[in-house]
């Protein structure tokens, strides 16, 4: 009721894992996909009342959780692990938490007043890459 009364804005934090399947991640990917759909349903059902809802889907972000995952890969250094998991990301790096926060802040601002129901990857270009064609780019 308070959100409707204020004609507020909701930003959920999903993951690119909700947009693409990943090995051994059935529950995680499914829950993130469900979050994106929940967000879009809120946008549709409550948009007429002035409520906006959008979902930000980060790729790799340098966080303690991601650091643990990098360490679990068992490479010489954490930097090598981040380089490996982002080798096919067009920007070739993980994001910072501040980059994700900036997107959230924009979505909550008046500058994004007509953005509603969007599922926005903030992933350095990760989700746009057709992994099936990458080998053609590596051939000289």
C-alpha cells in the first residue's frame, strides 16, 4: 500500500544467471529468472497506479561471494581466475559494486521515469555474446 500511495519505484537485483543457463546452478538460475518475472509482473500490474519496477542483472562483480568462487577455481591467483571467467566478456573484466549501484540509482531517479518492466544486464556485454561462434573469432 505504501508503494502504491507514493507511486514508488522498485529495483530488484537479479543476475545474468537468470537470463542464461549455467552448469550446476539449477536453483540459482531458476530463482534469478523468477525474480525477473516477478519484477515484470509488478511493473504490469501496478504500472497503471504509477509504480515502476525494474530488474538489474549483474554479471561478474568483485564481491566477497565472487572472490570465494574465484578462489575455488584453484588458479595461481584470484586475478587469473577473474581473467579466465571474463575472457569472453567484451569488456574483459568484472564490474565493481559501484557500477551496479550506479545503474540502480539511475533506475530510481526521475531520469528513468519512463523505464518500467526492464530487465537490464550490467555485464560488460556478456549476455549479448553468441558463445557458439567464438571459435571463429579466435581463428587467424
